[in-house]
C-alpha cells in the first residue's frame, strides 16, 4: 500500500497556528504554551545550495539518486529516443560539391568541425525534404550564432554572470528549437508535499512551497484539451467525484483545480497542465553544476509527483547549464521498486561511458557539443508532443475510470502547509507540527501507477 503525504490540520482545526507579532500558539489558550522564535525562511535555491539541507528535503520527499542502469524497462525506450543524437545531418552537406543557398560557407565549415570530432552526427542515409531542409538551415545558423558568441565571451577574458550566459548563448538557440511544445521561461511551480512527517530540525529545509526553474517544457494545451473540455471529460469527472472533492473541504489549495497543474497558479480555463522537461541555469563555474542538479531535482520532483498522483508511469528530463556545459538527468516516480512511492533521479552518463563519469557533459564551445545539445532539445520537443502526450491521455483516462469504479483513490500532492518551524524554547510536546495527519484513505495499490 502506497504511503501518502502528510498534511497539516485544516484551518478550521483548533490546533491551527494563530498569527501574532510576537509568538505563535497552537491552541486558543496561548498563555499556557511556550514562546516560539521564528527562523528565517529558506528558498528553494538556498535548500539546493546546502548539501545538508537538500538531503533533508530529499529524504522527506522520498527522493533517491540512482544509476541510469536502474531505469525501469518500461522507460528505456523513452530515454533511448530522447538521447539518440546520431545520424542527424546529411553528410553530403559538408562535401565540396554540395551547393545550397541556405548553407553558407561559414556554416559548412562549422559542420565540418563537428564532423571531425563526432562523425556519427552525420549520415549518408538521412534525408530532409525542401521545407525541412530550410528550417534546419535556419536553426543551425542560429546554433552557430550562439557558438560564435560563446567563443567571443571566452576570448574576452571578462567575467560573465549566469544571466549573461543565458541571454547571449543559451536562450539564443533554446527557444527557437521548441516548435511542438510550450516553452515557458521562469514559471513558478509548486513543490510537493513531503511523504514523511517533518521533525523540528527538518522543517526549515522543507519550508519552500515554490520553485522557479529557468525553463520548462509543457505539453501544448490545445493537444490535450479533450481531457478537460467536455462535460464528461476526465477533468470534470474527477473534479466532481466525491472522493476527490472531499479534499477541498479542508483547504482550497487541495481542490482538484489547483492539483491538476504543476504551476503555482492554475490556468484561467480549468484544465490539466503537464511538464516533460525542466532546465536550470547556474553561475559560470564547474562547481555550480552540482548545485544546479540539486535545484533542478526539486523541480523535476514536482513533475514526477504530479504524474504519480494520476498514476501516469513515465519519466521527465532535466537539463542543467553552467559555464557553457550541459548535463542531463532522468527522473521518475514509482512505488514498484520500494515499499513507498520514491522519486528516482538518474544522471545521464552517455551512450559510451568509457571513463565511467557520473554525468556526460556536452561542451557548448565545441561545434559537436552544441549541435548535440540542439538535437537533444529537438528530441525532447518531439517526444513531449508525441509519446509523452499519448501516455498522458491514456493514463488520465485510465485513472479516471479506476476512480469512478472505486479501484483507485486520488490524493493531493502539492505543498500546501506552512512549515516555518520555530525553535521551541520549552515544552517540545507542544510542537506545532505534531498534529500532521495523512491525507485521505489508503491510496494507490502497489503496482497500479499507470500503463506503460
């Protein structure tokens, strides 16, 4: 039986926290309770910056880092599709006899440089029609412009910030690459509710309710409108089902309208929103790549927990960017590999990990490196709009049917409680977090998390 997240007593409970300018109380008779001194709240970025705070957060969220070889067999095909970066450019394009108005001499030289380092990017069997060729020429020209700018930044000897790299290099080719999905920049998303009851020491690390990834890829709303538009759609069926509406009686944030999107605020039209990939930028230093990975795991945990709440078994892709280096990781939530739902995160180590590195690193100042990242983004875009979208539609319809039949139960997943825990100077038995409760029912049965 899957473990469900802990939720605090509802605001109508006599044990709710009462606001005061000098102290917090946990019952109406405040004179009998110890005084509480509030600590400074932490942000998601501050949690990720400290290994200790992040591990506290991760342990309460049941997050675990694993190897890419631990990937479930049902997800192996998805990951192989996204990271297949071979045979993307016709090798004829770099030959002396190939002549095209869209392929400039400088772009051809750029592609030749990539071929020297990564010949498997090219193939004599790949073919694009005239329209596809023109689009690819335009986008490869944009990639080269980003590469030229990075080369100029390297040569200048100046110090560059995270925002400088994002504005001059990353965003130059990231946004134009996404065609079929929705590319959203710095959208606020809700973090998940922890599975474990927080201790006094852990509450500060668990305080953040929101995170703001630098980029997020969403399924385009118009392509999943069938899930929410009609009267008998899965969204409206679940939103009105008694087993789902009971959660909204305690707190508005637990209403299905708020829980059906990873964003802090729901869309204007009641509907589902799903994220397939989240990207985090960090300062131009190699050491910040680890911090970026931790911070991105907070965001991918949100996407994975929302998918799990609807028993959709698939993965999400994370990318971290720092100092012109890109790393990737694959995250998923499952209750078949542990006795409770666990959010697994696997660093991508490459197709041929000969040096046994934890992460494969794409160097954007190399022609082959930036081209591989470009094709990786294209793969994520295509996967989001096809295979990921199909899994969403099939999973939501199946889960809705199971809820109606009574074989599954929905449980909210978003962080809704205020976890700013003060230092208790006396009377620890009056810890205001001691009243945490489980949210609704027995939850999902083990192994019923979706249909691959």
